[in-house]
C-alpha cells in the first residue's frame, strides 16, 4: 500500500470508530459503504484459519502478514482507535446538551444507510420481503428493550466487549446500542473519556476474543446466505430507527434543555438540517465507494 492508501484506510477506520461510538449507528455500515467490509471479514477470518498460523510457524512472517492483510488491519485499527479516544467525550457532550440535533443527525445517517443498502438489492422476490420484514420486527423488538441493570464486574465488562464488537462489524447493528441494552454504554464511554486503563484493557480483551470467534461464523454466513443475511440486516436498520427518532423521549429532551415540550423546544429546523447533514454524509461515502468500484 502507498502512503495515500494507508491514510485512506485510516480515515475509513476513523469513520467506523466514530460510528461505533454512537448508539444506533453501525461501524459495519460505514465499512460496507466505504467498500472495505469484505476485506475486513476476510482479514479477521484469516486469524482463525490454521493455514495462516502454519505460515507463521514456518518462519514466513511476510506471508503471514499477507494472509491477514496486515497493513490494511494496522491502518484501519489506528483510525478506529484515534476516533474512539477523540470522539467519546464529544459524543457524550453533544448528546447531553443538544440531544434533538444529535439524534436527528444519527437518524438521517441511519435512514440514508438503509436506503443505500436497499438500492443495492436486485431482483426482489416475495421471500426477500419476508426476510426484510423479519429484520424490521427484530429491530423494533431490540429497540424497545429497556437498558438492563447489570454488574460492573470485570468478567461482565469482558463479556460486553465480546458481544458489542461482534455487532460493531455488522452493517446495521450498532455495538454501542448493544451496550445501551446491556446497561454499560455510559460506563464504557466514561472509562474511555477518563482513560480508565483496567476497564479499557478488560473490555478490549473481551472484544478481541469475541471478534475472532464471531468472524468465522460471519464469514461462513455471508458466503452461503449473503442475500438473506443482508436483507435481515437492512430490515434491522429500518426497525432501529424508532430508537434514534429525535423526539422519541421529549421528557428527557425537555429536562436536558430545561424546557417544556412545546414546538419551540423541539428544535425542528435545526433537527431537519442535522438529519440532512447525516444523510449527506452517507451519500457522499456511497458516491465515493461507487467511483472506486
């Protein structure tokens, strides 16, 4: 890879990291729109393929790096880490002070992602609609779950890392949203913002274990049932839109802004602008990936 390509991969990783910081937004969707989703899954799958490690044990380090797409993964995760550690405080700050505008941006981003993925599906059949509806139902069910009261024990933090990272690489499913469901989103964001090294390390260890275990299954699933899997995921994206509707909880919005739930407090013009900005962000990524295809 040239320096330009390395920086490009890092920027895509930055976008994935930014998406994964947000409840309801999927880093996998960004990877899909940027045209790197397939290579990412292939790279992760290579880590748990015996022939890959045989290459390393034979002393062929360069061959090992080629099999796992080493340079690609290195620059991608550099971008992801930079994004997570720089944006964690920003996202929590905007959600606290500008909840309507922030969720409107996320709503536009997710809705545009769903439309882009729907457009890529060709030759619709009745069974395709059923898979999509099933995904919508699953998204609605997941989105209406209330955050659970869960322990702060290190074993549970590692488990959260394993579960969340699996969803972070799936288009349409947000790892941060799973952390919300598990009752650990604020806990992990605060740990990242305050550089709580023990919590971060335990969460990261769980994430590494989870992604290595899950990537093999995902690689198999996409290889054999790609269309069905993507239709369910697209439906899931659509179903989760109820979770990021800017005015889904006007009581919380009003409390955050010290306002009553009046039309003036709903920030409708600003929300529309932010939603359009979120949609435009996805469409720009889609156009760029289309030009590279």
